[in-house]
């Protein structure tokens, strides 16, 4: 059974075609964070694949990597890579679990999977302001900001994909904008405006955004009168299973309690 198609891939391609160099600041930040994480891994990687809709920002960072478009079906050869990076695309996948499973299948044993994507706290302020404004003016809601998974849900995907040693962490990036229209211009420059199939396709009245601007300013402005806006980047990592990897202890195999171990450490340090 195929998952429902929440996102319109054609709309996504059209919006990405209008991105600007200046709009890639979060993509570049996520890239740099991934490179920093790679630098902490005591391993060299000779066969690298990067799943991304923005290949240009990786051109100089990992020039020998194979670029894979972030389509629903990934062009990853099975067991061909010792590193697969999924870069700022998972939050717009129709089947995020399937994406990570495909990446795991593309890895050789003991190969590393790394991913970055937007998390659930992203655009929380904009989402709230638009929801209240539309409820006030129309008595109902339409999907105007794409849903994004929380870090716990994203971390669970690693286990569902049978990746070993899973780790999930997040980075919140506080920003501020002159007004709601300034924020939306930035989102267009990022290629991150709404691509949901259920989105309203008719022209949105400006009165809705003007109402949202007032709500946003009242609830989420800083001392300088600028609108605060949160972006959350979630980073995921896991390893393709291999016999050489450390295994968790079996239940009941521990011979002493945590308190006993702490007491032993305390006693040894006082000797």
C-alpha cells in the first residue's frame, strides 16, 4: 500500500527553480553542520551519495560525491556507498520512512547514513498566526504551512529503517523579520513555500495576511518590533548493520546496580 501523496512534486520543482543564492543560508548551514559531524567520525569515505534537491551547494564541499535527486524512488544502487547523505529534503517526502529505507539499502555494511531536515518547531509562529487569522476571517482552516515531524518521530524512522546506533539531535535557529511579507519572500527564495496537494490554489486575499501580520506582531515580536521566527534543523545518523558493531547488553545481563557502580567509582577515587 502506497502512502498518500501529501506533496506536489511538480510544484516543488517549480518553486526550487526560483530559489536565489541568498535564500540558501539554511541549506548552507545544514551542509556545514553535516560536514562538521563527518569530521568527528574516525573514518574515510570513498563512495559517497548525496540525496538533495539543491546540488549546487554541495559542488565544492564533496565534489566527488554522486548527486541523487530526491524523487520518491531514489536512484541508489544497492550496497554501493559507504556514506549516504540526505540533505534538507526529508520534510517534503511523501514517504519519509521509505526514503530512509532506500538510503539504508544503498549502504554497504557498516556504512553511514546522515540526514538533515526541518523539524516540527520550524515556522511555529507563522503557522499559529495564519491559523488564528483564517479562523477569524473564514471560520475554518486550510493547510498553509507544511506539516513537519517532531524530532522523536524522525528518530523513530531510523529504527524502522533498521539502522544501527541511531542518533537524532536538533538545532534551533532564531531569526527575525521586518514583517510577514519579508518572511514569505525569504521562504520563496529558499524554495520552501507550501507544496501540499491539499493547499488552497485560488488567490489568497491580502486581508488574510494583513490580519496574520497583526496577530504575529502582537504575539511574536521582539523588543525592536521585529517578528521572531524559529527554524529547527533536525540531524539524523545511523549505520548499516554489521557484525563488527557494538551490541547492546541482553536484558538481565547486568551484574550490579547503577548505584553500586557509582559507589565503586567514588571509593576508588578517595583511595
